[in-house]
C-alpha cells in the first residue's frame, strides 16, 4: 500500500493528536500496536518533515521506522 504526495501533505497538516491517530490506524492495519500517546511535539515535527519531503511512502517501511514507538507488551 502506498500513499501519494498529496495524501502525505494533507496528513502532515493535521495536529499532533490527529496525525498520531492516523499513524496508529495505518500501523495497526500492518500489525503494529503503537502507544496511545503521541511522541513529543518535536518528534511529530520530524515525522511531518519526512512526510513533506517524500514523493510517496511505502507503509511497510514507515511501520518499521515507527517500530521505535511500538508499545512493549
């Protein structure tokens, strides 16, 4: 599954809570269980920056990156 540049731009314009909710939804669809609380605002800005610089993103690759935030069960 791929998300195009326009979809990434629209997602990146959401506030931290909304963007994190979208990231959680996508990650969950790929089998990842992320924490309810969003990362720090500075980390969310890093995610936004990456999203704005990408022409497209492979969700499997993104999920591996977000694995750093994966909830420890």
